[in-house]
């Protein structure tokens, strides 16, 4: 399942990153600097445009001073429709 994209989850994850960033009164640029990722990558994650890697989630969590579990504490994404073969 290479290249799997769960867009509702990507959007929920981005919303969670934005929520934590705003709670900490950080700009996207400041978060990018703390996490050592680009401003554009922060923006794309927050807008659900890219599928962030687990390593990116780790550096974001560290920059936001939360655990990866806390960063991933998002509502369950809608059930995915799967084809039965």
C-alpha cells in the first residue's frame, strides 16, 4: 500500500498541529525553525496537503513540547471504504 493517502486523517492531523501551534503562540515560521523543517512544509501539513512522515511528526511534537501520542490525539477519521475482492 505504497502511496496511501487518508485525506480526512491528513486534514485532522494538520488541524491538530495548527491548534497546538496557536496555543503556544508560535507562527508557522517559528514552528518550522524549532522543528528544523521549512515554513512551506509546516503550511502544507497544517492544510492537509502532504502526508507527513513519522519522523516529521516526532520533530513537530518535540518543537511543540508534546509527546507524539499527544500530537496524534485526534478524532477518529471517517471509515474508509474498502473494496472486497
